[in-house]
C-alpha cells in the first residue's frame, strides 16, 4: 500500500451525487498529476492517526534524491526540514491496482487517418510484455464529433529521498510515448484530459486512512542480520 498526504479533512472534499452517494472530489489532487508523490505504508508508518503522514519534507536537502550514501541526521531531525500539515488525511492505494496499469482517457481525432497514425505510434511504444494483457490502446474512430478512448499507462516507481527512503512516485505515460510525462513539461489539452481522467481513476481505487493488511518485517528494511531481530 502507498499513501498520499491531503491537506484538510475528508469532509472538505466529499460531494454527494444525484443518487445520494458520497464521493471524493478531484480537488484532493492539487498538482498537475505528473510524477505524483506518495510513500510506502507499512512497518512503523502510522496512517490512521497521521502521526507520520503530516510531516512533509520541504528543505531542498531533505527533498533531494537519495544517492545511496550516508545522510546527515539533521535532515530528518530538524523542524526546518518539514512543514507540518494538520489537519490532514491519507489517500491510500494498493500498488497492485495502480502499478503498470492503463486507464481510460479520451481524445478527439478529425479523421480516421489521424486516429490510425496515433494507434500505430501507441502500438510501437507498447512493449511485448504490456501487449500480453492490455486492452486496445486506442479505440475505434466513428467520426470527428465522437471522442475516441485511449489508454495511458501509470507505474509506481521507487524514488527515495534523503528524508524518506520509502518515497515513491506515480508516473504517467501517454499511449504514444515510452517515457513518462515530467512536471516541467508544457501540457497540451490532450494531456490535461488524460490527467483529469487519471484523477477519476485514482479516486475509484483509493481508501481513506486505511492501515495495510500486511506487516513489513524489520529484516526487510534494516541492515542488521535478520536472525537477531524478534520479527
């Protein structure tokens, strides 16, 4: 399970549908959605009481990518390294539901030829392994007034920082690309529609402040010989 910090309380982001069902509003996501930050939940990480969730690294050295060397303890102990978000809650996702998965988004094409060219680029960008279980990456073209379903891909990537070894990102790749969209890229209207669809997709797969139904054993994240550890 991975978790993302959301500032405020759950009720601030809840809306009621015409059928009387309460759903999270997409405002729980405040950035462009490219390279979305999350952290692994489990071990000693406390999700429900927000004891750990509310600490967000802000100092440049704390946020910098970990290069594998020793880290100055001050980075993780000094108050200046963090902003404290309270109240807050956690959006929780099981990695198996969001890693290396596609989701439906929509795109307009003016002609069948334009759609076919896009579909060819999408097929070339999809690996043989991905083709084994993917649905159609680009849907059928009817006419230029109708939208066509396309299927971008999301992947969870380990991205440790100096302050958080368990930091991960959720990266999004356009159907026609092999590399994920970066936060510094200028987004097209098509990209914005992709990320709007991604927000809805993630909301359908999230839970709020849920404790994982597993336990990370200490031997998996400590360098001590595991036979000396009680669990």
